[in-house]
C-alpha cells in the first residue's frame, strides 16, 4: 500500500517509519524546506551555535518507551532546564521553590515554615478555582502571583488570567525545597546533534520518500490512506472558520562570550514587551565554551494571523465549539487520520507527541490486521 504523511515532525516521522518497516511505501510531505516541524534545529550561520529555530525544546518524559524510541536515532546528552526569571528588577528561580520564596520575601525559612507561610498567603476562600487567576491565588497568594504570573500571562496569551482555564497553572509545580529542575520527569536530555538530526534518522528507511517544500493541497496522487499532522481547520479549507492560535516572533541578537549565563530567562513584568530570552549555546553545555560569540532570541507572543506559524492553541469556549464541529467533519472524512499537535488542536510536549504517535502505530496495526478502517483520531481531541 502507498500512504501519505503530511508533516515531517515527530508524529509524521514515527508513523512513516513504522509503515515503511511493515513493507509499505510512504510519501512524507512538508511545505517547509526542513524537517522537524517546530522542533527544527540548525547551526547558526554567524556563530556556529546550534539554535532552536522555533523556540526552546527540551525532551523530558516519564514514558520509558518514548525515551528508548528517540534514543535509537541519536545520542541524547544530559540536560536539566533551570529557568530564571526577572521580576521588578531582580532575578529569581522558576518554578517557584524555596529559594524563590526566601529571595522574594527576604526570609530564611525552611520547608515547613515556608509551606505554612504560603498557606497563609493563599486565598483559602477559593475552594474550586474557575480560572487561571483563582488557581494562582489559591496556590501562592497575591504577591507571588503578581510578581511572576500576572504580567507574563497577559503577554503570553493576550488575555486576562481570568479568561484562561485553571488547568494551565496546574501544570506548574510549587516546591518547598531548593530543587530548580523545571521538570519532574526521570528522563531528560538534549540530542547531541539537534532534533532535526533525530527526525532525519527516523525517516532514513527504505520505502520512505520525503518531499520538502511541498504543499499537500498541490499533490494529486492517490493514496491508500492519509495521515495528516497539519492544522485540522486548514485541511477543511477553514470552512467553519479559523481556530485560534498564538504565534511567536523572534528577535535575534548576538553578544560576545556569555550574554545571560543561562539558557532561558523569563521577563515577568508586563512593561517588558517580550516574554523571555533564550541563549542557545546553553542548550548544549557540552560545547558551549568553544564559541566566542553567542546568539540569543527575544521572544514575543501575539495572536496568529492567516500567514503565521501556529504555536499554542487557545482553546477557549469559542474555539472548542468550532473544534467540535471540525471533529465531526474529520470523523466523516474517509481515508484520513488526524494526529499530532496541529491535527488534534492540542498543546503537546514532545514526549507526549512521541508517545501518542507510537500508540497510533499500534492502532494502525490493529486496524490493518482486522481489515478495518484506520480511525480518524487515535486520541480524543475534544
């Protein structure tokens, strides 16, 4: 059989590799001139530093299957994401931990004292937080919320925190120790040669043809089945409207030596127009000392327009209603499966993308063995 994969990111590459391994012919299309989707990495032409072209990506997971899978296609070096944040002219550690609390309140509390202290700060009248702001106030109180989350959230989402779901903040840890590892997962790392190299190696298999710079809409070939990892609304020519996304603009600049001493520095104050600065050589600490110059990106968030790269799905009530209608169209579309971040209109970390793609491969096998139709979705996108 001949299959088409639309999108050469992790989702598309993993499914393509699996189908080719089963003896099928696979054509992978991507309208960009590179592999990897938003995970794309490349050497900066001016400095030689490996840059994350669409913003920082750190692979972290609790799924051993996902970790072992990506490790087959390249060496992952140990990397711990230690984020710093500038608020009101001072530098702090994120996520909020015991050091952040003691720095901010000019105290020397231990874990037990700090826990009781923050419990007093928290708004205990909020028993069932209805939105981001109420979740923050019920967790950390007004001072830490205003310092680290209020302005940053307005910049990142272009919305008031009262308009955002509480679930966004639930993903962020609050620690009463000095652990400054941004993630809690047991497996964390950075590919030695970048993410694009990993994707290239996944796609390097007999039976796979990759066509870059190719729009799916321009291809007239017939395929046994299509696996679509692009935006679900675009597949249907936006006939029900455009789903809302945030996009990012990057302002590149260079400096001598070391600019900020860390990979990611958040800027929490609303008066600062950008959300963070990423200094890319710090994502590869094993080679960072060899570069005389450093390259950084200032990151600005805004509502995505028709010609912008979609990053974060907004998924408020209006978008969810539109998504439900697109899901109905997708389920009625024969011979097409939708998967990945854009295909399901969900925010996905890389490890979840890998996990879901591997699970999709299992479902595809089940369907082919049973002579059944391959499902339109492998997870519930609602």
